[in-house]
C-alpha cells in the first residue's frame, strides 16, 4: 500500500502542473496570435513599400529598398557618378545653385524653385535637401549657411 503523504504530494504536484499547463497554453495562444498579427503587418508594409517605389519610379525619383522600406537615394559625389544619378528634384536644386552669381541662401533657391518663401516651414525641407547635397559632396555649405556649387 502507498503512503498517503506521498499520494497527497503527487496529487498536489499534478494539480500544480495542470494549472501551469493551463497558463502556458493560454500564453502560447497569445504569442501565436501576436505573431500572426505581426506577419500580417509585415505583408501590409511590404505592399505599401512596393506601391511607394512604383509611384516614385513613375515620378522619376531614384528609390531603393532598404530593409523593406522605400528610401530615396542621393549618392555621394564621386568620380564616375553623374548628376543624372540624383533624383530630379535634387538636380533642379543643384542647377539653381550653379546658376546663381555667387553663394546663395536657402530663401534665394526657394524663390528660384517657386516655393512660398514667406513661410519658414516651406523652406526647411529645402534646407535639408541642400544640406544633404552638401554632405554628399555635390555642394559646399559655407559657415554663414549659404551654399555654393562644387567645381
């Protein structure tokens, strides 16, 4: 005959394990549901990225996929890299800077491009593009904040 104390311990342990199994089953179901939601979100993001790439390609901008996301490509200025490698918008900016008589301010380039220069918010994206062109070697940003074309 079995010891009643051992039977009680076995019964208690079995009840404990049954409770743990129930908890783990519930957690596993939650993990699987969240994983399914993430997979659906990834599919939606991939489709949207593809649509963005298609739309931007039709608009004539240089776009690449980086980690599944559409990114506009502004290459570094290097031997063998032509200005035509720049997105059309950046080519227009570069042309406007080159046509200026000397160093130009963001506002002046905005006027040439037909932007509403009275609104600071309209100039900030242009400033970012000018700075990106300078960072990539296409323009020179002077200490006074004005830009010149590199020769």
